[in-house]
C-alpha cells in the first residue's frame, strides 16, 4: 500500500512540476525595425520608389539588408550593441550608373523587459541621421525625421526625399 502511494506521489509530482515551454508568442512586440519611406523631392507628399535599391552595412564583410529591390519603403534594423549604425544606400544597382550614399544613424538605446520567454527588447531614442555629403553626386537630396523614438513599427520614422 505504501508503495502504491509513493508511486502515485511521484506521478503527481512529475505532472505538477511541468511548466509550459518558454516560447515567445507570435505578436509580442520585439525590437523594432527602422521604417523609412521614400518620397519625391519635387512633390514631397508623393511616394517615389527607388529603382533597384540595395542597403548594406559598411563593414569590410558587409551584409546586404535589402537586395536590388524597387520600393518606396523599407524596414531595416539598427544595432542594439552601440549608439550608431551606418548603411550604404545604393540606388540603381545593376544599371549603368549606380549611385551610393552613406547614412549614419545615431541614437540612444533602452532595453525593456518583456517577459521570461521573450526576454528584452531594445527601443531607440534621440534618433538623428546624417548623409555623407558628396555634393551634387548624392541621390538622397533631403530627409526628414518623423519621430526621434523608434518604439514600434506602426509609423514612418524617417522620410527620404530623392
């Protein structure tokens, strides 16, 4: 009889000790991407697609984030291990006259605890940008920072005019 009670106790203890898997559920807010839209410099309220846009990091072993895509908006990551991210924006990749502009994004970071499964997300504050000046060779003619806080992906953070 004692043996049966002991076995039942072990079974109950093993079942009661189980917890759900710690998987970050879909739909939980994570570190947001930087949302950039491209507008026409002549008609500032009109979206204007960039032909064959490629966005890549500037490191020696650069990584392409966007590859030869014609689009009027993109979502790209910012580094969460530093206070700066630099990208090369290449317009017209694969054409006779591609043009590259370098943009430096500066910001401060804040890590926010989500839960045990998802851990932390990083949000960005005090966002500003600088396009490397190439005189008349720049294809990015102007930009406007729509919000200095990158907290979610529901709105445009920067508008680039070309």
